[in-house]
């Protein structure tokens, strides 16, 4: 066996990675320069990961955000506090920062109460519920009405006017079968967003919606109602899954069950708020922007630790890692903490509109808004050519746990940037546990793991730096 | 474009999977029969996953095991209870069951206490410690000695006889940098297993060992001491990481710190125990065995939910899934719940010895003993040929979340079977959080997620069934 073939047989994993990279990325055989340059990125990617895992700074930031600002419902005093706080955090890290003012809804939660009426045995009548976002209140002291259960819009339609003056109870169980829990969520959440108007169309008095979670527990999960402007608005609340099962049991065999519902929530006039921006300016092409972000607003039942405190601190931590390692990106890396995602993503739309007005050039945008869980994959949007080019960077991400790179990418806040040619991308974390906590009182710091959270920041940092150096 | 090439272009993911399978598995182009047969397995794999995720039965089993048997320290009454209980569980599921008697160590934990002596301010002197398994007790009322800190065996060696009559404090921090936390664990755990004899060699009075976890908290993590039979045995305890940091702070700049240590643990005479076996007999080749397993014994600080209650219930659940779906495997699928892994894996050795004596033929063995976390990969041992053949089954595992199949496989309990040609394999779960709870009071049911746990059983079931039908 020649010395050369022996060397080939004993190629290190690093060499194999280089080979894979060269095959897919470089037009011809890899030049020594290309290999050298790739090795430089591999070294930087490793330094980023080690630095992140050693410091777990993203978690420290999240502790600060969730304890000092707390739940950050759009339009609330806490959301305003979070705007100031995150801006200061970014200033302290040495980033250029500013606010981009927007107007936001100001819905406030009030008293909320539901119970089974005329129930037996006594003491078991309270139902764990919470108002859905933007829900109108019940009339004054509350309403009492018979409950009618449905599991689909088809069932509702068949009932026709029989739901008049009743409380329609959407009791569609989230499907445990798909590995990607987001697909099951999409199916279940339509009743939360559209159920109120669909039921009101036939004269229903209110809706109760089974919480969108795979767990059976006592925590209602909220989320926004999308009222049809042509239809009268009726009160809408989520019911915890354990109580949804109990209510369903009571209704079995056509039994008559009355529920008392009282919601004191209401919509106040819009208030000024802001998207929070921070950046490190590129040394060679500062006008070309790589955006990393999350949304700063959250629901109010927990502290929005996963949704989307995680995404916000990951974006900030990604840029901190780059900066504190002394890396000086050629293009600008910008953090945007979007406001008002939960009430319709107006922060994302306003940001994209402003960017267009200012003729800013966003090459790529990454958003983390699927929870601070273990990153498993990376999605890349844009053209096939773009995908092929960036797919070649996979070996930079693999040592930090990314197991696949596939076409696709986006996010509620960065979506509007796609219209101006920005390539949307982002890491995809494990989704098994997200809906356990999503939009509920369980979405708190304690449900986030420091390493998993940090790894998201590490992935963002590696990709953002690569994009800042190489462009697209 | 011809109709045929249009069909090719629009090949479904399923068809691509088939193609991949055929290329690697079948000698020539795929025959329609082979395609049909693979589709049958793909359908079965999907039914297994859906059935598992809908029922989450593994978690119900784990609740029963951890609440009713509790911590299952080898030789304890609780371990004996677990033997009876799991045998009954398997009987109730309709499996053939028996016990394979073995003798096991019987070490008992007694009083344990450590504190800084002559400390100031008062009230901050207690150190959170726990005896390491098989540790000898301290002399009668405890011992007090100066503490000397080391971070490596080299440092210890350099100190020479200066450690005489002192408490050697091994304070090696677990390295957060590797993605695979098991590699960092291996490095840190050597001080726990070998530190006592290394220190005793130079006359030390006792050892304190920093707990092997990446968290900084108040929970000591135990594990077994391997005393060198040539060296006097000295007491050995693990100290919680927060207190290890505190102790290290006190020792800074050569300050003299005395610690009082009292351990009442002791070794009692060996007691009879058993490996618990259950199986469904193969319909065509019952003499060929596919083994799935975990170890039934655990440490005593938590309830051994991840380590290794998870593996035990996953093995039982894998076979339950197969049976309850009405599948009738051609070869025997056998569950073995091994006893006494934590005190030296004698259950696994005794099982392999007995199998050899009975000339039983174990084709393959899978063990789950890396926690009940999200399965990410699958390792296959044995020859390159075996690997290539089984690698072709990857498409059966992917829909249930397996992102890679690589060479490698094994486990403390099934390892001894390799000598008789058994192919060792198993799924590899995410390792980010395992050492947070491992061997500590945090290893309880609450730290296990029902879906993640179930997915391990699903992966085991798919592979066990495939192997039972196809052989190796």
C-alpha cells in the first residue's frame, strides 16, 4: 500500500468534512486556499461553541429578562420595561442600539372564572380557564348557558342554529402521532383562532376551547382570537385539558350541562411601543445586513421564557459571542427584538416596511421562535442555488449538534422581509416538549435548559458570522 | 418528457426511501416483492410509533416502578420488590417470565455528614456530601482532617506523602465543551472510581470528590468506588458542585481548612437477587433470541427514573407494543432486566455465562442505559457487513426521529454477550441533560418526559421486530 493511500485511509474526520465541503461548494477541486479558509471557519465555529457552553450567558440573560421584566404582553407596562431593559443590555455589551417605534394593541386580562352550574358533588365545579387574547368580556356579571361540544367545524355546521345562545365547546384533542408537534398544533389551534366567529355565526353566546397541548393537566393555554369583522364578537376562553376531559365526561349521552363564564378582559386604545434593535457594524460592507431575532412580547400567564424570551436572548448572545471572541464581521450583524408577535406580528411588518423605506439591504434573516430547546436541524430558504451554497456549510454546524440542513425557513416576524429578497433561515429545535408550556403559566425560566438554550445561540452565531464574511 | 420520467421526478419520499433501501440492501434492482415487503415494515413501524405516542404506556410503567418499588439499590429490599413487581408486570402483559438468580453485593448507606471545622461565619459549615458506593465508613464518630485540593492524578502524585492523614479533595470540573456529555463524564468520573485508592497509596485519610455534573447546585452525585485490593480502603464521598466551589474558595492561597467527615455506610454479606426475564416466543425460530434490556438496580438518592428505570420500561414497552399490535415475531424477543449494574455489572456477566451454558443463541442485543431522553441516533455493532445490512433499515427509524445510524453499540450489561457473537446495538438519546440528574436525588420521575421515553421504546420495538423477522 502506498504511503498516499495509507494517508487517505486514515483521513481524520476533519479531512472528510473538508472533502464533503469541497465536493459541494467549490466549482472544481478544492484549492489549498479554500481548504485553509474553511479550516479557519471550522476553528471559529468551535471557539464559538466552547465559549458559549462554558459561559451559558444566554441563560443568564433570560433570567434577567424573565425575572426583571416578567410577562411581556403587548402594550403592557412590562413590555415597555422589557424594551428599555434589552436596549440597555445590548448597550452594555457594546452594540449600537436604537428603538423603532410602532403602535400596538393594548388588550388587558381581567377577572376570569368558569364553573359547572348545578353540579354534584359540590366543590368540583370550578373549571380552569383563561381568556383568549383579544377576547371581548362577558356581559357584566357573567353569563350562564348550556354547553354543546363539537370536535370539528363540520360538526358545528351540522348543528346549525341549535348552538344559538349556547356555549360552544371545541374539544379537539391535539394529535400525539406526528413527530413534529407543530403540525398537530396547527390543526388544534384553528379552533382557538377561528372558533369564536364560526360559533357566533350561528348565534352562540361564547366559546370554550380545549387547550392546545399534548399533556393532560390543569394549565389553560391562551393564544389569540381572530374575530371575523362581519360577525358579532363573543367571549372566548381556553380550558385546561384535564377540565376539558371532565366537561366532556359530563356531557356524555346528551346530558345537559350549564356553565357560568365570566371574563373581564377588554381592549384599550392602542399604545406606542417599539422594536428593539442592536448591531455590530460590518467592517467592509456595513450596508449589507444579516439579521438575527426573536420577539420580545409574550403571553402573560408565564414569563414567556421559551416563547420567545429564548429567541431574544439567543439573538443577543449570538452577537455577544462573535464580539467577545474578537471577531470583526465584514457585514453588519443586526439583532431585532420584534414587538407584538402574539397579537398579529405587526412588529415584523412595520420593521420590513421601514427597511424598505430606508432601502436597507437585508441579505439574510434568522428567527428563533420555536422554543429554547435542543437545536437539531437548520432550514435555509431562498433559491435552490442559495440552498446548495449554504448547505455546504453543514460541516460547520454539525459539531454543535445540527444533524440536518434542509430547504425551508421563515418565522412570523422575519417573514415580511422575504418580499425584498432576504433569505430566511433558522435552526429547528426539538419540538417534543414545546406545547407542554407554550402560552401557559408553565412557560417560565425553570422549563429552559441552559445548554440547550446556549446551543441555539451558538448555531445562530456560527451562521451569522459565516454569512457576514461570505455573503450569499 | 415521457410519463415514466415524470413519475420519477415526482417520486414520493416513500419511494426515495425504498430506492435507498434497495440500493444498499438488495443485491440487484429491487423486486416488486422486496418493495412490498419493505412497505409492510414501514407501515408496521408507523403503527408502532402512533400506538406508543398515543398511549405513553412506558411512562405509566415508570411511574409504577419509581413510586411502588422506589430506589432500587442492589441488594436492598426495594430491589427485591422491583424484581417481583416487574416480573408481575410482564406476566400481566402476557409474556413468558422467569427469574435468573444471582448473588449481589449488599452495601448500605448510613449516616453521612461533612462540615467545615472552625469556620466563620457560623451556620455555613455543612457540606452537601454523599458516600460513594462501596465506600468504607469513617472510624466511629467520624474523622477531622486538613483538606488538600487536587485537579488531577499528576497533581496528587507530585504532592507525594504530603497528603498523609489528609482528606484529598478531587475538584476536577466536568468539561462543558463536548457535545457528547458522556465523554466529559468519563474524564471526571475516574476520580470517583480510582481516587480513593490513589490517595490512600500516599496515606490519605479520606477523599472528597467533586460531583460529576455540569450544573452548579446542591445535589451530590454518587457512583461506585473501585478500591485497589492491594491498598488500604479509605472513606470516599461525593460533594455537591456548589459546595465544591465553596470549599475550593476557602482553600485559596494555601489557607488551612479542616473538614469533619462521618460516613456510616458499610458492606454486608452478599444476598441472593435475580435478573428478571420476560419474552414472547418466536413462531418460526424460537431458539434465536433478540434481546432488549436495561438494568433494574439503581442508586438510592433518587428513584433511578432515568438510570435505568427508563431502560427497563422501554424494553418492556417495546415488547408490549409488538404484542398488542397483534404482531407475531418469527424469532423470540426477550426482555432482560439486569440486576447489579451499578456495583460492577455482575448481572450482565452472569446472564451471559448462563446463556453460554444453556447454548442459547442471542442474535442481537439492545440496551437502553443513557437516560430516557429523546432518541437521536442508532448504533450498530458487529461486522461491517452486518452494519451495511442493518443501515439499510434506517428509513424505518427516521419517521420516529432517528437522525443517524452509525457503527458502534454496546452497554455495560449486554457487553459480555458480544463474546458469543451477539451483535450489540441500541439507540443513542440526547445527552445534554443526563448528568444533571445521574446518580443524584434529581433522578426522579418528574425529570422524564413521557414522549421522549416512549420514543425510545418505539425505536426498540421497530428494530426488535425487524430483527425477529429478518434475522441478521
